[in-house]
C-alpha cells in the first residue's frame, strides 16, 4: 500500500508524521473522504472546494489544490482497486504542545482503503448528545471526530450502523458521517445547513435531483415519517428500515428507491 505524505508517495508501513503534528495532538485538521471507483475519484472538485472552506474555517492556509490533485492521482494509480475510500487529510502541521499552531506549515496526507458496497437498507438510532449549530466548527469537516466515534460505538451496540443527532434546539440534524432525509406525504425533506449539519456533497446532489425541501424538522419526525434515508460518500442513498425501536417497511420505500435510482443514473455521468 502506498500513501502520500507531504511531498510524495511512501510505503504505508514506513510512512511517518511527527508525533507533534497538531492534527494528532489537538485535532487541528480538516479532511475529505471520496469514493474511488476503478481508479477514479467521484466528485473530486466539489470535495476540494469544501476542503478549502474547512481549512479557512480553522484558519489554516489554503491547501495547494494542484498538489492535492497530484497526490490523489498518485495514490489511486499506486493502489488499484474496484471500490475504495480515498482520504485527504490536511492538518496544522508540526506545532508546540497546546493549542498554539507552529510555523512549519501544514501537513498533507492522502491514503486509500478498500470499501464494500453498502446494503440497500440499514438501522439507525438516535443519541442523547447534540450537535451545536452555533459552534466554531459547525459546517466544517474537521479531524475533531471523537464525538462521532462515541456516538457510532453507541449505535453499533444497538445493532445499528449510524447514529442521528439533534441540534441544541431539538431539531433533526445529521448522522455521524451522513445526512438524513425524510419522506412526508410523498415529499422529500432534509434539515437545512442552519441546523448545524455538514454540507454533504451527496446531500446536495440528492436534494437537487429529488427536489427535496430544506425544512426544520423535530426529532419526532423520525417516528412518523413515511420513509427515512441517509446519504453520504460511500452510502450514496441508503434506506433506513429501523429507527430506534420503530420498524419501517418496506425499505426502501418507493420514494427512496426512486432517489437511489436517480442518483445512480445521474452520478454515473459526472
């Protein structure tokens, strides 16, 4: 396995980064996960645009996107696989211990791992913790992911693959690594970005292609919605067949099935 670290490809077993990198010590970094199909990264440019937005939100210098493109291409060429998870990580770099950032400049790491096709439907649970829609990191895809690790572990213990958060005012927000959609009376709805959810690339495409409405939704909507589905880079459109103790049948329902079909057809053309 080959990975890109800062200025070139390295063997994954011997690739290193400083133990004082700010991404490691305080989670000062941003990242993007891309689906790679047969050596091609899906929606690379929108992901790079969001990487810049996230970096600026943390006060990091803009990443050199030409270098990121080269790194992605090199990693994809060096690690051929039919379906992969391509990960671009951009951190504050070598820094003193503590929150102050050093002067050595950012670190760039690009790696890839194998992926498998997700099931057509999955189970989710709601969690007692909230997303802060007014936080300093709201809307940024940062490496400060421990909150998601805890919530996802909670979901796995409950036999689910995803955990869904409310925000601080009790509205439906997002999953640990996904956006959520609900179907009400045949119409597709999804929480607005103001809810605190991430501006998912797949979310945007699905919302556009299904004429979804951005709606402030109470968490209770998960107990009454006709259909629920998730979107993310590697899930694409995935139906939900259980929310906590509520079974939704059939899953995928007709609206979700159509959304999945439309996404598969249109995304193949991008």
